C-alpha cells in the first residue's frame, strides 16, 4: 500500500515537475516574447520620438516659413495699397490730362476755324488788292495822261494868253483897230463854227464829249 502511494506520489511529483517545467518553459517563452515585444515597442517609441522631433523641427520650419510668408504678405499688402493709391492718383492725373487734351482739341479746332476765316479774308483781301492794283495802275495811266494833257493845256494857255495880250495891245492901238476895221470891210469875216473854234486850240472833241489835248506842232 505504501508502495502504491509512493509510486503515486512519485508520479504526481513527476507530473508536477513536468507541468512546472512546461509552465516555466511557457513562461520563459512568453517572457522572451514579451521582452521582444517591449524591445520592439521601445524601438518604435524611439522611432516615434525621433519622428516627433523631426516633425517638431518641420513644424518650427513651417512656422518660420509661415511667419515669413505672413511678413511677405503684409509687405505685398502694403505695396498693393501704395500701388492702388498711386494708381488712383495717376487715374486722377489722367482724367485731368484728358480734360486738358479735350480743351486743347477744342481750342485747336477753334483756332483752325479762325485760321480758315483769316485765310478766306486774306484771299478776299488779295483779290481786292489785285483789283485795287489794277485800278491804281489804270489811275496812274489816267493821271499820267491828265498830267500830259494839263501840261499841253498849260502850254496852250500860255500861248493863248500871249496871243490875247498881243491882240489886246493891237486893239489898244487906234491905228491897228482902224486897219483891222478896213480889212474886215474889204475881206469880210468867215462863218464861225465849233470846228473853227477848236481848230485853233489844239484839242480833239470825241462823239461822247470827251476832249483830249493834242500835242503842239
């Protein structure tokens, strides 16, 4: 009986030993697996920390870039505002210049019209001047002819005055008057006509009544 109990106890001990060994082996395997898992998690954590550090650096870089972009955007905004102000000022200046150009064009058109009027007046004056010069030339010719006629008339007048003085002196002489009376009684006096009157005056009377002095012989 004790032998069976000893065998049974030994068997139980063996079984327990086997179970303990298997349990220990399993625990060792699990521990190794857990250790590997922990090491893997640790490596992953280190990697994550490194990635986070890289991301932090990237975030810092991005933040700096963002700050630079914001500064550049503010600069561009200020430049845009200045450009808009300059554009508005230039637009006002262009509007003023357009007004000046319009006024200058209107004034130029008015001046062109005035020039046209003055040109027409100059043409008319030139025409009148040409007519006046023609009339003046004719007047000069008429004046020259008149001066010539007056000179001839003056000469004839002096001759007539001299002849009249001579005749008056004859009529102032009683002997001359008596001799002329005797001559008229014997010869008689010719009939006095217009032709006979003008014949002795060196003048020519035309059909229209215009008298021209003839050059003395």
